[in-house]
C-alpha cells in the first residue's frame, strides 16, 4: 500500500503530512517503509548543483554490491532509480555524489564508511534514504534533501556533519538516523514531520539550533536533552501553546536561547507567562529558514 500524504490546513497552507510512530513501535528496515507515490518536484527557483568536468556517470546496468570506483566525483543517469545495497561501501576515492533526478531509494549501506565523501547533492526528491546509507562518512559536512524517510543509522557516526535541512516532504526519522554526530549544530525539519523515533539524535550533543514541529512540542526537548548548547529554536505551530512542563523542558536553558515563532502569533507568545525567560522571542520570518507561516523557505 502506498503512503498517502495529506494536506494540513490548520489555519495556514502547509506541505505534506506524515504518519505518527508510537515510542514502542517495532522497528523495521527503511526498505519496508511505504514511500509516497506522489511525484515531488524540486522547489521553484532551486539552483541545480554545478557538476564537475570529471564527473563519472553510472547507469543502472553498472551498479552492483561492492562495485569498483576510482572516481572522486560520481553521478547517475536517469536509468538509476535506486542505488544498490553496499555498492560503494568503504570506498576511499569518492568525494562528491550528484543526484540530479528523482530517486526512489538510497539503498542500505550504499555509501557506508566512505571516509572522504564530503558532499552529496540532491537536486530532486529521494523517497527513502535507507538504513546505514551514509553511516560513518566522517567527512560529510551538510545534508539538504527532500525525503520521506531517514532510515535506521542513516547518518550515524558522520563526525563532521554540521547541518541537516529536510524539505517539506517527509514522515519519519528513524532511530540513530542522526546519532553520534558531535559536530551537528543545526537540524531543520518541516512542521509536517510526524514520526521521530526516540534515539534519532542520540549522542549528538552539540546541537545549537533546531526546529520544533507542533506534533513534537513536548518530546523534542527530550530527543535533544544531551545538548546543553541550544541557542535558537524554531516553533512551528498553528496556534499558541504553553511551554511544556516535561522534565527535559524544565531543564532547558531558556536564558541562552532565542525562540522564533510564527509572525502572526508573536505578541501572543511574548505575552504568555510560560514563555517568559527566553533571551528573545522573534518572528519566524527573521530566522533565515522559515517563512512567517512556518513553511520552509
């Protein structure tokens, strides 16, 4: 059965919705995740990545597990709709990967433990980034992608990873997807995220700014409780709500943090006693990541 994404209206035009996962849900591989059947276009005005002259382009017929690759810059033609499991695992040559068309899946461990992989360019949507797809890529610095699922351990142990930006499509971030990333400072996810598993960010203790979607207004502080350095939070909500009273939220250091809230609600948040104590409460439109209505720029 295909996953259907519903349009959220909640007082503002938002993007696609995702399915809620309970804390006790049995884990399954990302390959079993039901990806959307809807065609997702690249955001209007999004610039395509500039491809290098020495790009080595692979066709579907070329792909196999543990395939030989001696190229630093790797791309794929439109015959490739999914990468093969473990196809470049442990490859030391690859430094940049280019996906310029829609991909159904990045297979399990496709680029696992590629120590010199510094950049992955996604010009179009990827339905699922599979389990351990980029695990242990210790030179990878930034991920910007439209995807429905980050699989188990997808970026676990990416020790140089500093920023993760997930676009409007999506529904699940699996356990350890962004775990053990000590350099990770920024996590930007859309309001429509509806499933984040308990250990998604485990061991990533350097987080400084993150988005807090409405469905995770209480739990997000628990997910990121290892970080004591959070300086900016982006509150994605259709309405004012009281600041959470969970133990993790109570331990949160408001005084060192700025809260960005939907522009239309700023006076309500500033006037609410439970939100007092923040260094500042500012409009989302000034965040650099979000529009006034909580949608991603």
